[in-house]
C-alpha cells in the first residue's frame, strides 16, 4: 500500500540581540512510529525570555514528543487512526503539555511575554495535518490547482486582542488535509516583516525544501532583520514499501528455457511465412472463403424452402391458408405502407423498366450460354481473370484510401510539429525576457491548432499541446483571480439606495466617497474600519467624477458640471474659482501642489499654480500642438504626466511634450479603461478596466506586471493605491474592497 510521508524543512534566523529564546523542532520517529502516530514538529520564539525560557522550550517539546510516541499510547490509539482520532490524540498531547508548562511556570520565573511570542506545535500523519498555535504565528497552504498554479489559503494568522493564558497555553486545534502536491508553511511575524507573501509563495513552490530555505535565508540576511524569524515548510513524498523478494527455490530453469525457445521458434516461423508469402495469396484466400460461405448459405436457403415429401400411406390433411400478419392500427402507417407498395408495383410494371429488365436478362443468358460452351480450361482462365480484376480494383481502391489517410496524417503531423516548434520558440523568448514575442508565438500556435479538422480535436497530443500553450499564455497574463475579495465596507448599511460616484480620495486614514443619489459623503476609517455618513458644510449640486489629494489634509474635487471644489480634513468644502477656456474638465490630478486639469473637449491639459491660498488662472500646459487628447479619460503624475486614452493607450508627457512610452500588449486587451493611478515613489501604473472586471498593473517601462480580476468587480468605480500597506482599495458599487498586492 502506498503511503505519504512528511518532508519537513526548517528556517531559523536569529540576529542575536538577546531578549528572546527560540527553537525549531522536527521529530525523527522510526518509520513504524511515523506511520502509526505521525511526525511531530513545531517552533517556539519566546519574547522577553530569561535564560529559563530556553529550558521552557526544551521541556515543552520533550513532553510533546514523549507523550505522542510512547508505545502504550500508540497501541491504545490503534496505529493507523482516521483523521478524527488523530485530532483527538493530538488534543490529549496538548493537555499533557499544558500541565507540564503550568508546573514549570509555577516553579520558575521566566518573564516571558506570551502575547508577543510565537509558538507552534503540530503533527502530520500521511495527508492529515493538525496544529495548535500561541501568539503571533501565521500559516499558509499553497494548494496546487489543475491550472498548474498555486492558490494561497490562510490556515492561521494572529488575532489582535486575544489574551494568552500561560497556565492553559494551547486552547484549540486546527485540522485539515494536505494534497500530494500542496505545500504548507508556518512562520513567525519576524519573517513577514521582511519578505512579502508573493516572495514566500514563489520561493517555496518553485524550489525543493532545502533550496527554498537557503534562498529565504539569503534574502533575510540581506535585509538585516532586527527580530528573529523562524519558519517550517511541509510537503509530502510518496513512500512505497519494498517488494518482497521472489522465491527461486526448486525453480525449473531447463523447462522454462525450453518453453521460451519453442515460443521464439514458432514466432520466427510465422514471421518468415508472412514475409515469403506473396501479397496476392491472402486476398485470394479471403475471396475464396467468402465464395464458399456465400454458396453454403444459398444451398441452406434452398434446402429450407424445399417442401418435404409426405410419408407413404400418411393421411393428407388440409393445409389452412396462411394467416396474414396483423396490420398496424395506425391509419397514417397504413397509408404510408399502401402508398409504398403501390409506387413499387407501378415502377416495376412500367414498360420502360420491363424492357430494360428483359434486355439485361437476355444479355445475362447469352453470356452464360457462351460461357458454358467453352472448354473447362477456358472457363477457369476467365473466372481467374475476373477474380484477379476484382482483386486489382479492390487493391487500387484501398491503396487510394490509404494514400489519402497517409496524406491527412502527414498534414496533421506537420501542423502539430509546427505548433510544438512555436511553443518551444516561445519558451526560448522567455529566456531573453521577451514576453511579447512569446505571447505572439503562443497565440499563433493556438491559431494553427484551431485550423485542424474536428476529427483531430480530441487527439491526445492535440489536447496536451493546446493545454501547454494555454498554460503558458495564462502565466504570461500574470493574472490573479480573486474569488472572494476582502470587503472593508458596505455603504448600503447606511443607505439602502446608495450608489457611489465614480471617484474616491484618501485624506490621512480616511477614504472619502460620494453617494451619487443624496450627494453626501461616505467615509471609511482605515484604522478601525468604521464607516460614517457626512453632510458637507456646502451642499453639493453635482456628482463627483474625479478627485486628487493635495496633502494628507486637503483634496481637490471635480464634479460632472466642471465645478472645482476643495475638501479639507475637517470636512469643509468650498468652491475654487477655476474656469477652463476650452470647456469643462473631465479629470484632475495634482503634483507638488499644482493642479492639472484634463479637458477632453479641447483635447488639452491646463495647469493651475498655487496662489494666495488658492490657485491662479489655469493655462495651457501642452507645448506640442500635435498632441490630441480628445479621447482621454484620466491622468496621473509622478514628475512625468501619464494620460489614459479610451482605447487603452497611454500618452506620456514631460514639460508638455510627448515622451516615448512603449506599452507592451496586454492579454486580453483593455476594453474601456477609466482610471489611471501612480505616485512619485511608485514604479507602477495602475489601470482600472471595468468591462473586464480587473485592475491592470504595468511597470513604467511598459511591461505587464500583474492583473487582479474578480467576478465581484461588477461595478468598478475607482481605486486608491497604498503600496506601503501593499493594498489596493477598490470602490465597487456601494462596497469597498481591499485587494492585497502580489506584484511587490
């Protein structure tokens, strides 16, 4: 029976500041004990511990090991227990450990802050995993999916505000199962302070355990951590018991060799006979057998129809007339049958048909009479010639069919080889970081496969090649599918008919969004996630469609009537006397207290400089008259200015003049982008594309970095980017979501 055994690797980095005691533990039971009771693992990182803290860690782990692997306990558990019994047995181990820790703390003074410590104790047997945590421990499951990628599942994470009772350290367990290709990782907060979840995921899933630990340790040491960091990585390996040795006692070697020799000789004779026999002979034999079978069937049919002679002196009984079969009662069926019979009778009784039939019968009779008048040698020669002619026609027909099949198979092999060459060429392009070329070759390969006839669509090689091409394309899309995004606020809780305006702005720790129906503000406090409804001091008449933050306490708003407003941190709103000569603005952005207003009507950008506590008169900022921005939807700045066009293009400007910006193709293409965001400190541009329900992140070199897509993004309005917190705040309808960044 195949079994899975746990492969556990550990990581521990200690900056040697003192003040903490840490240890990583992995049990090393025998194979029988691991199969029966599992493999114990854990770590403990005690904050503020005195030297007695190390003794506490050692006693905690020793007590757990002794209780789990003692012979009597394994025997009572029954060896290979199901998952429920495994969890129950682990609970008994934790109770024993709690008692030992309580006894230790009563006799020693460690000064340990269990609230800030990280303790993990777990057990894995085959695919069943059960853990218990104390303090600041985070666990992830990297689940391998059929799409050849990994889904990140949070197993456990620190819960703020939960107190730890040192006398009852382990209070609950978490149980689950591990897939054959899954990887579980548990770590302290010290690791997540320096490495992102995306780095952990790609390193752990892309390398073997020891290599992953070595790369993570190198990255940690490069970051010069100030706090200890511990981690445990768990995967599964398949264990197959060694087969039992074959018993060769009293084996008849001579008899076996003789039988093998006779089989080989008979096989060789059959193959030689096939090679030496002409190809025509099997066809003649087949035709002759067919003639024999046909003749036998004909003689049997004639014999069955011949009436039997009555025995002499036997009484002759009157034979009743045959009973006609019952006719179907359905009138329509009777009509069809009658029509068919009438039509057939008329056809055969037609004069032309009768004449043709008579001519054919006369010709056949003349040929047969002439054939019978020949000598037997001539008859045999003619019959043989006819047989050979039939065989020749048969072979020619089958040969042409085989040639057609061969031509189709050759064309199929050529198309398949071309698709595989394109796949390999795309892989070679990726070596040189040419994602655009790789994407073009992969799409060309799929186009070639689509041209194959439907009969080859289910061919295993075609299915495999198509799956490989699609897998590579999905990797090049850099797509993150968010099944259930984290909801931070639902403004429908304040107003059932709330409908958010297409903009959002952040001031300090608060996010502001407008209710387009009532024109009031909704706010979300990012610190405590509380929402509120605010009536501004000055009533708003229009719906806001763009906003930009001047600082942490002030923002500029733009409504759909082109009015420009200023919002202070005290929720005070006052209008700004800014009028554009070319029509109303559709978007506003700021950089170092200067305002930039996009006028789609005139296809240009106006800049307003600060003056007298407000802003001066807007002036045309575009220095190149060839720049046409009439299809622009939004703009953003980082020193350079980026303008988003309705067709998904991006125009980069510096000092009012266009600058080359090579935006690489995005798959699938942008179909209706509305917002673009960046900052001076960011290396990325964030694009909002509501029709495709996604947020597209591209580098400022034009290369695609990531795509965040969710079915829940059905009414995207605006985004606010916080790279420091690695979060994108998404306004969708009346809901506000938080999307974690995986590209940083």
